[in-house]
């Protein structure tokens, strides 16, 4: 499996974390595309946030691509989202904006969990009620409470894919 990371206004430290950890987690070849700015077309000035679906659609749809941004993102009907993905598709977007903390180790775990979660959706996984990284997170506390692993059910679905 190949995973492409598209930096969209995000620091290189975060990209390095994802490159190394996603390689291990998915046993994938991970490639980092040349950095771009998050498209201003997707910026909503009244919310001071970027629309997640709009950013997702700026990504190439022909290969598994994770867009990563430092900008705060929202989806219609939500105050914010950590990410969005095409279920069983190719593209996912992750915002690290609300994952930041002074604790570097904790930051790394949060970023990796949410990236695994969005790529899990791309690989066809839905939200899961088990002790699993595919559990839906509505807050950073919920991100911290879930493990950085797929439960047995989800892991077997990915392997079968
Ligand atoms: Zn989700
Ligand atoms: Zn699961």
C-alpha cells in the first residue's frame, strides 16, 4: 500500500511524525508531496475556518492521499472537525489545529490517532464502538481516551481489503 501526504499549511515536524508512524502502522510506503498552502477558496471569513469538504476536494483522487493542515476546519453542521475522509475512497484531510499541546509525546499520539482514523475511513472502516481508533471523537479528551490501535474487527477488515 502507498500513502501520499499532502502538507497544506502545516509545519514540517508534524509531517515527519506522520511519515514515520504511518509507515509502521499500515506497513505502507509513505510519500510526502511538495508543500502547498491551504486553498483560500475554502476559507470562510465569517467563521475564520476552512471548509473540510472543500479542502478534501483540492487533493488528487487517484491515490490514497492524506491532506494535513494546521488550519482549523469545519464541516456543515459542526463547529469544527478533526478531519474528513471519503469512505472507501482515496482522499482524507486532517487538521492538527485543535490537537496542539506543549507535551510533544502527547501531540504525536493525537496526530497519529486522527490520521489512522481518517485513513481507516478511506480503507472502508466506519465508526466503531469498540476500544478502537475508529471511535468517533468530538473533543481532544475523547481523542486521548481512545487507543492508537484498530480493534480486532477493524484490523481484520483492513487486512481483507
Ligand atoms: Zn470518523
Ligand atoms: Zn474498531
